[in-house]
């Protein structure tokens, strides 16, 4: 079968499409015939050895897949050949078939496409865990989303509205802000790109607070990092919760005096580790997300698709921060 492989650390240009052996299910596993693969920011990091997990090479990136159960291992119950499913292996997904533990597999609703299935779990799972479990966002509160047009940011906009919050979407272009407004955000703000000096950061802080309302946001969802962190922190309301989600703009240096002056809590969001530490809570969150999907309150937005042969381009596009919503790689049926 075909697989996109990382054989040495480097960017997307180092990835190689190669032939590897088909997997066979071990006891407790199923083999999934992959139909679609969601591309996420960790894919840009893991191939450069800059992610928390460093798999042994050669490996395939691709942390979430949707497809059809092709084979069932000994001892597996409740899953059968032909079932439409989602799985989040963390890596290894840019292949034609993948073996995963059966207990981690999620059945897809009949109405959900494979592209939507591959675009749902990591982004909405991260954002639901962040807003519900970590920030405990309440109805009527104001949520500021930085990077509101990206995968996790767009999910945070939709989920924030589903939770009854007032959502302010911040992004780098008018097109991206409009995308977030179309998702349901109540207000939007274009922030500058590139490094900012202290004067520019102070100006941005005032704009963020104005967009959020008199007292500033109760919760900040920061999927950007870099020079945007301090302005957002300065704009926050008393007893605010600052969610640290990602750093595509760089890892910021946080002025802790601001957290004291505003009684702000800075909260890390490491969804992948949370899933492994508390599978029961993850299962509950997934059931709740499927309920929100069934009710029409969330809908993954797939902005671009690439075939497996161009999967490296998909990872590059995400790394270049070109995405609005989700980028998905589709995999043709094997010959």
C-alpha cells in the first residue's frame, strides 16, 4: 500500500510517497481503509522533531483519519467490516490502511461525510476540552478567539456560540475575519501580521478590549501565541481565563505581573495528553460533540482538499497559515 513517509527530520518537502506492507489487525485492533485524513498543526511539527511525541522513523504524519473498517482483530466487539469510523492515531494516518486499537475508534453518523469526519475530532475535541473542561465557559461570557479562521479557532467560534457565549473573532485578514463571522461570531477584528513593538502591542490591546466590550473578554482562546499574547492578556476582564492552545507565531514570554493585577488564570490545553490520561472523559466529550453535530450546532468546514500524492503540499499550506477551517487529504480506493 502507499504511505507518505518521514524518513529524516525536515519540512514537508522531505516527505516521500512510498510502498509499505499492508497492516494486519492484532488482537484488540481493527484495520481501517482510510478515505480522508485531517491535517493539523502538529503535522508540521512532528516531521521536524519539534512535537511532544517523536515516533521512530520511518513514519507517516496524519493524526486523524476517517474511513471504513476493513478487518477486525481477535477479541474486538461492536465493530464490523464495512463500518464507517473515525480514529485519532496521533500520527501514521497518511496511508491507505492503518491498524488502530478498536477501543479508540468512533463510529461516524450516517449523515457525516468522510471529509467532515476527518476534520472533526482533533479540532473540535481540542476546543471542546479547552472551553468546557479547562475554561468552564459560561453562557453570557465573552470569548475572544485568536486565529479564529484556523482549524481549532473556527471550532472554538462555533462551540463558543453553542455554549451561549458572545464570541469575538480575531484573525490576520478581512477574509479570515469574515469567515469567522459567517460561522456565527458576534464581532470581528483584524490584527497586524509580523513582529510588533510595545507601542503596536498596546494599540492592539485597546482594539481587542473595544471589540470585546467595556470590560474585555472573560476567556481568551489563544491558538496563535507570539506577540499577540500580551495584548490579549492586557485586554482581559477580572478573573479571566487565558487558554494556551498553540504557537504558530512563536512561544511568547508572558508578563506574570499582568496575571496578578487582573487575577487572570493562564491555563494550558494539551488535549492529546488529556485523552490518554482520562479516556472516559474523552468518550463523554466525543458523545457530546456528536450530539452537537446531529443538532446542527457545529459543522466542520473543509476549505481545501488534496490527494495523497500532494499531501506534502497540504502540510505546507497549513504551515504557511493559509487555511481557513480545515485542510483534508483524500485517499482514493485502492486499485
